[in-house]
């Protein structure tokens, strides 16, 4: 993987870099909210990466981000499509609120298929031991307010992530997983997919 100022190596000309870049930066969402953004972009045009290349990448990234901890995915819209998709592929899910479906941890290939199918939707991802128990407060809020509910709940988890793959974007909310730790965890995926890490200050 090519180096850059953000990961401690000398800057390189854009033409020497891989075709895709992962921008990682701390986000200012207010004094009480700790967040990191991850954005996969075409290095030269700075346009979001979409389609198979993106969903293959994200399905490799999220198991690395969760660092061996259990995880779930949260869906709060287009729920009939989620039910049909999971039923067709024999993927277990649970109805967790008036308008919330939770999909427990998946193998990477199933994760890739799900990401590919719902790339155009916004959905959530939670990691940490707390996912093994029902969080009725959170799933009730997800049903009513979508992923804004994470801001009041993310401290109960290793992280909560808002996935907006169609824009090439993930927002990770965490008390413990800072941008430097995000980079350390996802580096194997960026090496496998030849993606340049850019850490914005």
C-alpha cells in the first residue's frame, strides 16, 4: 500500500497512488459526541466509489473494525425488502421494534451480499458484547427516529456506525475507537484491495 502524510510516509504524487483512497478523519459532531468518518473515493476524481468494488471492500472492513467482537446490523426502512432478502438466503433476523429489523453477525460473504443489495439504503452497524442482549430503548428509538438514535446509545457499544454506502461514507460513533485505531484495524483490507489511506487532520 502506498504511504502518505497521514500514515507517516512521504507524500506521493497522485499519479503514483492507487486508484482508490480511504479518507479517515475525526468528526466534530458536538462536544459530547466522538465520531470518525471513513470515505472511500476515487483518488483522482474524488468521487465516491460505488458498486461491487465498494461493497467488496466494506464487507472486508467491518469484520476488521469489530475486532472479533459480536456485531449486528440495524434496518429501519424498506423492511419488507430486508425480510424478503433474508428469508430467501436463510439469513436469521429479528423484529426488534415497531420499525426495526436486527440482523445478527454474518459471515463475510453474506455480509457482502447484504451490503450489495442495500447499498443505496442507509442502515446501521453495532459492535460490542452489548449486541447479544436486546436493547429495547435503542430499537424503539431507531423505529421512530432512524439512526439519529445512535447518538444517545453509542457509548453502550464498542461502536455504532451509520452506513451510507451510496455516498461512499461511513460515520463511526465510538468512545474508544479513534481514527488512529480505525486505520490500524482496517489496514489489512486496504492492503488487500490496494486502497490508499489518507488521514485528514
